[in-house]
C-alpha cells in the first residue's frame, strides 16, 4: 500500500476544513495533541508522582503520638 502523496494530503486537509470549519481546528488539534501525550505517558509508565520538581517534596504522614489510655473498665491505676 503506497503512502499518500502531497495531493492526497491536501484533499484530506480540505475535507477536514469543510467538515469542522476554521474555528474548530485549533480545538481539534489541541485535544488530539493532549490525547497523544496521555497515550505516550501511559505507554512509558510515567506517573504524576514523577513529575514533581526537585524542590517539591511529598508531605510526610502525620505520626500519632502515644497517649495514656485508660483500661476498658474505665478505671485508671
């Protein structure tokens, strides 16, 4: 199957322009680009956690302090 040449690509672009109109083409390109980026990130295994800058640190979990609890009977010694 031969690859499409310049005339075929021009015809396809004219058809896309007629169908979507000149006002919708930037939105169409933007959503297509973001979809390709998400697909690429999912294939490479890139997570949002890896995108943190070097200066940003994850917050450490809060540690619970030991408290003097009374026994189940309610009496303390």
